[in-house]
C-alpha cells in the first residue's frame, strides 16, 4: 500500500486540492483508494459527499474523529493534513506516510514559511533515517510565458532537473531545496478547472481532456515521480 501525505504548516496552499485530485486519478486507474481527512474542517470529506455515484469509488475516513482503519486491499492511502501541525503532532503524522508532498504558493511569505516547515520536517526522525520521501510542488502559479522561458533556459544551463518554474519568486526556494537534495517535482497553474472539478466532487482527470490538457501535462512530472523508486523509501519495498 502506498501512503501519500499532503501537508504544509501554512493554510490555503492547496493541500486538499492535491489530495482529492490524486485520489481521483488513482481511482480512475482502477486502484483501491482511501482518502483520510485529518483536518476538522472536513474539506476532503465534503468533496467525497459531492462525488457522483457513477465515478470510481473512493473510501473516505474522517481521520480527525475516527480511527484510520484501512482495508487490506487498499492500493493508495491519500492523507490530507491540516495546517499548523508541529512538534509531536507532526512527528506522529509523518510516521503514517511513505511519501510527503508539500504544496507551496508563489509568494515570498509562503516560500519562507515552507522553508521553515521543511527544516522542521528534517528534524523528524523518520525523514533523517530516510524512511520517508519528501517533495515540493509549486501550486496556483499564474502562467507567464516570457518569464517561464527565461527561467527554463537558466535551469537548463545549470543542468537542474526540476520541473519548469514559472516565476523568479521560486528561485530562492529552489536553491534551498537543491542544497537539501529535495526535488521540486511539479508546477501547477492557477486554473478554474480545479474549482469546477471540486464543486462536482471529481478531479481534473475526470473532466473533458480537451478542456484540461494543459493541467494534465503539468501533473505528469508529479505522477511520474510518485511512480518512481525515488518517491518510495526502501522500508516500504522491503
């Protein structure tokens, strides 16, 4: 069973959006998926409530209230963690996961907060002992073709294998992650398609491909990383 957790100490960065879209993607692939919502706001559970019955099933757990009892047949456990988790609470949460994904918004405040949070995560024993893999996703990025091309050329010249960055505001975080050998795996644009899908209890993968082609292309690096050995600790494959 793959155990993937979406987390960030700062709220409003899109953890639930990534969690629900990952769950819908794997369900569409015919996998048995459990979506565990640790946030008392219950946004992931509200999404499941709106999910049409004709879509591939996803089992939901209100993990802030109920025990996380996952069927043995589960292929993917996707965990949506609330903002503000620190200390012992954060350590306990991280111990549940094989793979951690941190969505970060394109603002100096969010990037500084993410850097501090990642530093705290690295102090958690499981990550130090390489029992958990960690990656960052740039989320809700406004596309700017000129800026995108400029930064892509710079990164290519430096032979950095991160996904294309859409704005210079990420460069400090990118350098920080590079020093720590943490991958910056994908950049997801700000798109009304996510709001449309969320309202209907589905993911962008369920929408007409002609309308979401650009969004699907941006998900490819993240999905590819999640399927690679780089995202899976050795303890999970032993």
